[in-house]
């Protein structure tokens, strides 16, 4: 029963302010950054920076692969364990956006950058 009011609210918000409503659909660590030149841009990346999600359906390692780019530079990927729903949404033509949600100087590459994915309603 709680789902119906939520859907009604989303429909109302969508109709009221279609250009400004977005819903958080996923928060993830960045995967695979150790294989890209993220270190070259590390000092320039800021929390809140926009990221571009690039679908790679022909990726030989993962058919649901989604590359994460910052200002045209590949940084890594949406983790394989978390990419299926985002890949399906992108394949269906849903409007998604992403942004840097946290940065850390941690030596573990999985803990250096986290990002959020939003559905644009």
C-alpha cells in the first residue's frame, strides 16, 4: 500500500517540475580506477562534479558494462555487481545522470571515489 502514494507523489512531482526532479537510484564505489589515469586528474576532481555514464554493451568482460567518465576522461566502471539495473535503464532510453559523491585518499582504489546515479524524471 505504501507504493501507491510514492508513485502518486512521483507522478505529481514529474508533472509539476519535470525539469528539476531527479531520484537517486544508486550509490556505488568506482570500479577499475586502477586501470585508468585517474591519478592524473585526482587533484581536479571535486565532490559534486558531473560524471558521464557510457554504456558498453559489447564489452568482452561484462555485457552490462557502464564506463564512468569525468570531463571526457575514463575513470572506471559501475561495479559489475551493481550495474544490471542501470544498464537496463540506459538500454530502455531512461535519462540518467551521475555525480561524484565522495573522495578519499585511501590506498584501496575501491574506496577512493564514490558516485551517485540519478533518474531524471
